[in-house]
C-alpha cells in the first residue's frame, strides 16, 4: 500500500502466503500476499494502530526489506518472520531466519541505525 510502513511479516501455512501488517495514516492493515510475492490475495483494515506501533514506525529509518537483507547476511537461510518491536527506548527489527537444516536464528537489527544488535 503506498505511504505505508510494514511492521510485521509472517508466512501462513494455512493461508498459503505471507501475512503482512502495515501501518498507514494511523490505521493498521493486514495484507495476504501469494507465497512468491507476485499477487495480493486479500487485504483488510484492522482499525487504529496502537500507539507503541505508531511510535516505532515514526522512529524507524530502516525498512523491513533492509532489516531482512541485513539478517540474511548474518544468518544464511530463508525468512521465517520479521516484526518491528519496541525494545526499551528504541525500535528494533526482530528477524527469524530458518537455515537449510531447519534451525532458527533470531537476528535483531537497530531500526534507526541498521546495525545488528544480536
């Protein structure tokens, strides 16, 4: 959605696609995207975004895409899920990467500086 910021992405086996939560103009939206990213299958408004999420979006300068790229350089594998979280006094991206062997690695990225925290 133009003018929106993604705050959460998670693959849904049940729905056979990526569930993406976006915030736009203070409203939270959920979009279901085909697994290969080629088509939007469904979208709906979820109502007003909570204040913590709005503040995190306003403070973040690193996009979801940039955070995923950083996490995949740190831990080889495929995206499992990613979300923008408020960690004390700053927003962070928590990105889970699934390795070929099945193990999960969580990579935390500072959403302002883009630096890997852990």
